C-alpha cells in the first residue's frame, strides 16, 4: 500500500496545470456568452413580458450541438430570476434535460419531475396519468406567477413519448386561474417542429430562434478565454488553441467538443509528466474523445442494433471484409440465444446503413448482377475501441 501512498504524496507536491478545471466543464456558466448577443437579445425580448406577470410566447431554440443554445438560455433565465427576486416578481423557471434517463422517458415521469420542482414528491409510478396532471395543476395555480418551462433536447422527449404531451402542456393555461406556463424548447433538430402533429403545432404557436454554428475564429476566441481562466500561465503550448478550434470547426462549429478536447489534452499532459499541454497531447485527446463518442453512440442504440454490431465483431477477427448475408446468419443465431424475434434481412441492411453513418463500419454496396446487390463490410474502428466495445456489448447482451 505504501507505493500507492507515495504516488498520492508526490501527486500533491506537483504543480497542477489547472488554475480552475471547472471552467472546462459543460456545467460552467461564463459571465458573458460571446458571439451570441444577437440571439440572446431576441430571446430576451420575447421572454421579457414574464417580468410583468404576462405569459410570453412559447419559444423554440434551434441549432446544432455545441452552438451555445443551453448556455444562452440559462444565462437569460438566471438574469430574469435575479431581476424577479430583486423586484418581488413571481417568476419560476424549471429546467428539464429530456435526454436524461428516467427523467422524461414517459409522460408520467416528466410530469412527476415537474411536480418535484415545486418541492412535492409523488411515486415514480403507479398513479393514473390524470391524477398526476391534477396534482401538477393545483401546484401551478397556488399563486399568481409565470412559469418558464425549459425543455432541453425537446426532440428526445417527443421521440420517446410522442407529441401529445406538448399539446397537454400548452392546453394547461386554459385550466389555470392564477398562473401561466410558457414553454421554451431547445432542439438540435432544425426541422423538429415541422414533424409535429398539426394540432400540436397550432397549440404551440411558438416563436423560433436559430443558433448558427461558430466559425474557427470565434471558437478560438472562446477557447482562449476559457484557457486563460482554466490553466496556469505558460502551460498551454502555442498552436494548441488554434489546432483545437480547427478540429471543432470541422465538426460543424461544436464549441462544447472543443472545450472537452482542451480539458482532456490537459489531463493527458499532466499524467504524462509533461511541462506543457502540447499538440501531441491534443492529438491523443482527439483520439480518446472520438472513441468515447463512437462507443457512446453504439451503446445508446436499441438491442437489435447491438446484436447486429456484435455479430460483425464476431466475424471481424477471422475476415477483413465480409457480406450482409454472413452477418445476418450470425445475427439470427444471436437472436435465438437471446429469445428475440429475428428482423428481416432488409431491416438488418437498414441497421448496417445506420452503423455506416455513425462511422462504426465501412459498408460499400456492390452489385452481383442478376443476383442483386449486397454490402461489403469492414469495421472502421481502432483495435483498442473494438476490444472495449466488444466487452461492453458482451456484458450488456449477456452473451
């Protein structure tokens, strides 16, 4: 045990690269959200009536991942909350991340989560949905107030439980005497509202704001600000910030990913005993973040999807390239072992196309003349990722 103790003692004696690592976490709220002034001003104009106890228009915020949507909305709502407290205005913001498991995967869970924000607990299952809505109505109407309900990743909510819940939430206002509820939806899917039921869409009658991707120079400026606060002086080599922003600009202007990369590069540099965060550490961070992203994308897929991927992983050590038919055969055997229905070969072909889109496999369609077409497939993952992913799938699928 003394070896471990020595390691920790020495670790404490070392100077850390980081002045404040929290600045590089996704939960960090900067004082100023730069390059989003125009969008924030527009949103503030729409939501301001809430401070006069009037219901603002429902608001939908669209933009790709890492374009500052959540950060901007939290900043606006925090500012409104401060003003409301100072001037004794009844304003209640409620923030829900719809992507989180067991928060918004059923209508019941979502409403019970909203009830919890009023300090009241309800059973996580068991009550009729009507009853849970009645409890929610009563809590809402206890006093005259405006509720700003922020549903982050709202497209995930409707994907899991349909859009009826949005209709129910917009209809609540007709039932309330004292309070009013304003919906603020945040979505990475730019055509989210177009896919809603027309009845739901008309009941929402929302205003939209689009957040465009950041360009490389804007990402550089954001990273430099964060880096100056997060790292001690002189610990980040010249060129690291520039290369990090170039990586992120290539990923459609995702600044969150750039900040993650910088943090991971700092951690890798510190562990390696280096004096500075160097370009090589950034390249290692890129590989690590990329592999984490691929593993997370694969593990968030449905069970049938995972079985197809596991079938590929069973074939790949024997063959560099293989065909849809070979995968389908092994997939069928795995389904029988798991007591699952076997999907049609057509559906498995669709799953292979999705795996190709995620960058997990390379699938080249080749023609076999009058025998139709097939996909020639090979895994496009590094050896380390394949081993880790195979272990995780084996454990989850219990094969």
